C-alpha cells in the first residue's frame, strides 16, 4: 500500500515547483491564499491549528496579543512567498517571523512589518507588500512531520506525500534521505478510508495516543482538498505536541483556477497586491503572461511555440522579457492589450511577434498589431513573423498600414533581428540617444 520511494525526490520537486519557485517567474495556474485564511479554512473542516488572529494595524496587533491569553506568541508577516523568516523588509528590518511575549512587543513588531515590502529568496529584489500580520500561539512540538496532498500526473490523481522529517524543505529531505519520504496515491472513487489514514499515522511515527487524531487530520485535509478543488494542500510542519495534540503549524493551500466559477467564496480571498500587475491585466483578456527579467518582448500563440521562441532568442544572445501566449481565440483588442502589457515594461527594447496561424488567424493578429502600433505610439522596433491561416491577408494589412514593422518569414532570421534591434536600443538608452523606428 505504501511506497517509500528512492525517486521521491521527483515528487518532492513537484511539490517545490508548485510552491517554492519565485512567484514573479511562475505562471499562475492556481490561487494561492494567505496563511491566516488557510488556517481559517482548516478550522472549518475541524482541523486543529494554534489559536490566532490577523492584524492590519499595530494597535490591532496589540489587542490580539492581549486577547490570546498567553505570553508565548508568534507574529508572521502575511506575504505570499516562502522564506519569510529569513527575509528582510525594505526598511532594513530583518525577519518576517518573530517570537515575542508581550502586547507591547506585538505592536512594535507590527510597526516594523506593516506597510513595508518583504524581500525573500522567492519574491525577487522588488519584494512583496506586507499588509497584514498573523499573531498566534507559539506551540512546542514533540515531533514535527511533513504532510501534503497534490495532484500527481503519474498516478493520474491525488497523492499524499509525507515524511517524519518535517519543519524543513521537503526537497532537501528527498535529496539527502529519500527513504524518509512516504507516498500514497488516493483513489478518488474511494477517498481516504480511516484504516489507511491510521496506517499512515503509524508509518510516520505518531505516538499511539496521537495516531487517532493524526488520522482524523489526514482525512479532514483530504476532504478539504477534494471539496474545494485544491491543487495542493501542504502542512509543514504538522506537529504532535507534548500532550499528544496534532496541530497544523503552517498551511499552504492552492486552488484550481478552472474551479473559480464553483468556488467563488475561495476565489474572493485572492490578494491582488501580491501579484504582478501585468499578469492581472493579462488575465482579463485570457492571455497567459509571465514576466521575466529580459528585454525582448514576446507575443506568441501556443505555449510550445512560445517556449521555442524564447529559446531561439537566447540562442542568439538575447533575453526574453516575458512569456505571452495569446491562445487560439484572441481578438484584436486582446492583441492590443498584450502590446500594452509588453511595452509597460521599461526594460523592453524590442518586440518579437511569432504567430503560427491555425485556430488563430494571422489577419486578426495583424489587426491587433496595427492598432497597438498606432494607438500606443510604439517607440521600440517590432519584428513580426506570421505563418499559416490568412497569412497573405495579414501581410497585406501590415503593408498598407504604412507602419515601420519588420516582417520576416524565417524564424531564425527574425530572432536574430529582434536581438540586434534590442542591442541597438539598449546602447542608445545607455548613451542617452533617442533612436526611432517609426
């Protein structure tokens, strides 16, 4: 029934990729919510977690610390990124997770965190704003475990990934001691029966007194995962206290974007302040956008062609500024919006459009390109490669527009031209020289 995997590192890496990669480089396929909201959702499913409340002002932090009735407390910056404890705020204050003892300390700590950006290994240099802090009881664990439920392509369904070594990065455990990782695929038609949950608790090493509650916790977490269309539920650490209480000390929950129509209460918890404004704008037009750190803006249809386009740009010495897939049903308005997003990035020094017209017609793309070039008064060189459906009509539209658009049929040549133009503009900007391609 259980498999301790030597290949568990691959599953652990999938856990890592789903949660721990830099957010500004990661395409959003799921909703990520703050820790305090995750804990609230856990409680709705009868899952035990330390008592705590969220504060948005230093005075609220003071009041919450006073009301919890203990002098053993923790304050956590609510930022959607890992590595908060080792992060640094833009005011120089170090650490987004702190222990403290008095309401006065809570107020002081909140003053250092609220309204400032926290920079961690996952946020990038710009950091993410801390608009709230979570204040909760500090609990002392006898043992710490790792527990997650995620969707696994190989087993074509949910799989539990667990370990007796919690409180640390699961990928490190998988790399150094793969025998410590336990996986259990779940049959969605059956769910997680009590006997399997108990067997898992025993396998992980919960004490006899704690095994019953651990099993109930596992079952509650799977119920949440299933009913709320989650893509991942991660508890790290899952602790057993000295009095045999099983507690979720930290929770990361992700939810399937495709379920937004049926999970409206969950998706209402989305915090737009934690997201890239360009990705938010792209989502309004059903564009798949990821901001990168290069200087060549890319507009492509199809994820595979987009990846190939980024690769060939890098092959010729350039760096893509984004991944942008307009899909197969984009309108001229959506194409124009895509250009607005690309050109809003001040680092972009040239743009490369690479379209293979199958479902997406080339003339529709051309109409959007022309509208964008006229309305946005593009100041950067624009290289366009169009092939496929309605390509002749698209070329005629571009020709008749009278705009300085560089149409190139060969992909390799087009990529080289985009990189060369980018280098010219970059050098001109550095020298304070105005270069126009209009």
